[in-house]
């Protein structure tokens, strides 16, 4: 699958609008909303974030009022599994706002075809437009077409020593 900049569908936009009010009150940001079918089940996933990170208590604090609002307004007619979670350290960049917010941060772009012998380009997100990203690796900049990218995620190098 080629990288596409995500725009919310009607259901996701309704959920985003409901969730944003609650998230703002709790001091969270909405990173993403996913309403997807996996096998026979539908899943509604709300990914939240805040400056010092998300923990299980934050997920619970967001789940309770949003679940009540979902029950009250019933915007989704079919049955679904509802989850609230952290966007994660190595979160995927899928919306324009993500690229703007992560400018200057380390990312990993996974490619369909190898460039310079690798399918991964790891470096600093230096530029973004609707058709490409530029990743700075050392002194070099690599401009990649979004159509050549499978996904882009924030990159965190863990030191286990």
C-alpha cells in the first residue's frame, strides 16, 4: 500500500469532533481516529497524546466520557469495539498536521524499493509537501515521493547498553 495523506471520513470526523472537546478539557491532543474493519469486527480507535506522554490512566480518563458520549449520540449504527490508546513513541505520520508538527524530528521512511541499498531512510524530517518529504541524513538531504513510501514513523533509537 502506498502512503496517502489521510483525511477523515464522515464517521471519523464525527468521532473526532466529539473526542476533541473531551480531549481539550483533559489536556490531551487527538493524534488520530481510526474506524476500520478487521476480519468480522469493526474497531473504533482513538489515539491520544500529550506533551509528557500518555499512560493507562490517561486512556481511562478519555475512555469513560467519550464512551458515554458515543452511547448518548449513537453515531455508529453497526456494532464495534472501542479503544483509546497512546499514539506511541514511533507513531505513524498520516495527516498533514502530523508532518507539520514533526518537522525537525527524527523519522523513518520505509520504501517500496531500496534507495542506496536500503528500504529505510532514517533522518530528520526537513520538508514536506503534498507530494513528497525531504529527510536530512547527516549533511545530505533525500527527497522522497510519497508514492514511493509505505509509511513514515517517528524514529527513536533505543540504547540497551
